């Protein structure tokens, strides 16, 4: 066991308010996220629209707040009109982004109704790959204008009398990426995004708009892309996106466990560029950072199940794509990334775990209507989303560090706290693979404590996963002792993520 780590939470050192949109998710028409995921007509729990009740229950349990839809790469070739109107009249289309067939049986109406049932705010993306200003304006008018025009009355004829009232809109997706349908230079995209934003605000000045930032930090155009796009769109958009995925190099697990340090630097660099450009929202506030795709994703071990996929004559419906099996290690990293997002609430306006079901997701379903179950990463997300509220406090930490090849020395215990009135919640990720550590936590005088930990289950190892038949990776109680000096003491196992909630004395 290492020397004790002392953590002090000063409840008077209050930082930014935690945005509820920080706990968003992502539903893309990709693989089995929609079809054979949230939507499976004929399933024993399916409703009249074909959406699975058991999956819906897990989505509600997860506690996400926002759902980005319908993509992702998919949106850059999507015709929104295909997904409205009578289902038996909707065309099937080739989806070039994921080399599959899109049936269009789920579109705006169906998804919005499902999102409402799930308690999710819809974050709609518009196609700026193969389409542009006019089509984005048409979709906004269809969705949000009350009545009296061809498009708004078409929505009413299609069964939705009241407007959808969608506030959040993404101006395309990853337009810097050569893989993207309609890939553009920063100048091309910046001008198109500005023109689209201006037109959308003419139609509905209450919308919040997200400009597409870099697809990842390693893009050769990162930095200059943001500067160019922000120079075009400042005063027209409210947020700029960050996409960040992390995977383990089996030879360097320490760097993987410290992925939060990489995300923190990424957010900081984008924040600096926003300030450098002087980019503000239409209200004059600094543009927010929307981390609207983030997760652990084993991209070098692309685990496509239905092969072959690309450049063949086969265009399957809902093929099994990137259905990663998440481990205990992945759960700790996801928990640590959430800690980073909370810590950066001063600049991060929202975030979306990508994706929600089956595709690199916290929720999985067995193919063909089989069981639904929680992956290991489900638990830190749920436990954070339900408890992180109020103001951020950055604890003072005195304890061991670990050396990493990519990030240098980082604290072995990654932590952040939130204070909401008399309720304080502390989130901790223990990034040491071998040694447990004794924690001495100073919150002041407390009246009640509840502590939960996600760690290696008995008989398992750090590669343990959940499955349809068993969920060994699950939260368990953490024993916390209160000393005569008022200090909370507990042992945090190696490779663990924990949440401690306490009621402070008045």
C-alpha cells in the first residue's frame, strides 16, 4: 500500500456551475445503434412505434440529458425528408458513410418522440456535406415553425401539430476529415457554416448553434482550423465542437489511464484559441466548447463483426460495427474523463458520450432482439450524471504520482468535487494499476456519507467485461471511516473509480 493521499475540499472555493448538458449522449444511424438497438419492432418489450422498452429503461437509468442525432458521419449524406411522412412510403437509401442501407423507418418524428420519453433534449445535426443553407433552413422551418407555411403544415400533416422546438443544432460534422462526405477546407466550411447560421437565426433567433471543430487533436489542421472557422462564425454560433477518443496501447496502460490529462490539454488549447480570436456568442459571451463526441474506442482493433463491409456489393441493414466490449480499465478511464469534463465546466458547455447503444456504447443488445445489458462504462456515467450538480470545486491533492510515457507525471488520484448547497460529491479515479492507497478526505464536518466504488470484481482482472449473461463489473459499497478529527478515511483499490456523497453540517 502506498502512503496516504490527502485530499482537501474547500467548499468556499466555488468554481463554475456544472452544466446539465455535460451528460449528453449520441445516437447515430450507424451499425446497430438505432435499428436493432433502440428500435426493434417485434421485440417483446417494443411499443407501437417499434422502440424497445427494456432499452428505454436502461437509457433512463443512465441519466443522460441530451442526445445528438442523427450523426456523425451519417449526417453528411442524409436527406432529412426521407425520414418523415408515412413509413410505408419512405425510400431506402445507400448510406455511403457506413456502407449500409438506411431504411428511414426512424426519422425526426419517431426519434423526437422517443427522446421525449427518455428525458433527452434533442441536439439535431444538419447536413453540410452534400447539402447546405437551404436544406438546413428547410429542416429548421419544418421542425420549429408553428404553422401557416408549406413546411410547417407538412409537419402537422405528418402528425406533429406543435413544433418540435429544437434549440440545439450542429452545423455539420467533422468537415475537416478527408473521410467525411463533402469534406471541406477551413475556409470553405467556415463560410458555409456562417451562411447557414445566419439563415437559421433569421428563421428562429432562439436556436443555439455548434460549429464543427477539429475531428481530433492529432489532425494536421488542428488549431488553424479552429481559428479560421471562428473568424467566420463568431457572433453567429454559440459553441465549437471537440471530438476526442482514447484507446489503450497494451504496452503503455499508464498513459491510457491518464487520458484525462490529454483531454484537459485539448480543451485548454481550444479555449486559448477562442480567446485569441476573441470569438463570442451572439450575446457577447465567450464561445462554449461542445465535446460532442468522446469515449474510449479501440480504433486500431476495429472489431467489426459483419464482414466484409467496405467496397463490396453488400449493403447490409444495421451491420454490427465497433461493438467494443468495455473492461474495468475502460470504466476507470471513462470515469476519469468525466472528472476532466466537470473540472473544465468553466469552458465546456456540453458533452456527448458517443454512442448510446451497441456502437462503442454503455448499453448493448444481443443481435436479433436478444437481451439488453449494461457495459462497465455505464456505471461511472450514471453515477456521475445523477450526482454532479451545483458548483465545481478543485480539491487540493497531496499524494503519489505515476509516470506516463505520453503525459509525464500525473496524480495517481484524479479527483474533482461538486457542491450543491449542503451536499458535496467527490469523484475519484485511481490510476495506479498495482497498489491500493489510503485516502484521507477533509470535507469539514459531515452529517451523512454514501460511497460507491467501481473496481476489479472478486475473481476478475482489469480486463473483466460485462455480458448479456453476467454483469460482474458493477458498483459496490466503499467502507468509509470517520476519525475523531473529522477526516474521512477509506482504502481505494488499485484501478478504481469512486463516488462519495456527503451532507455537510449546517
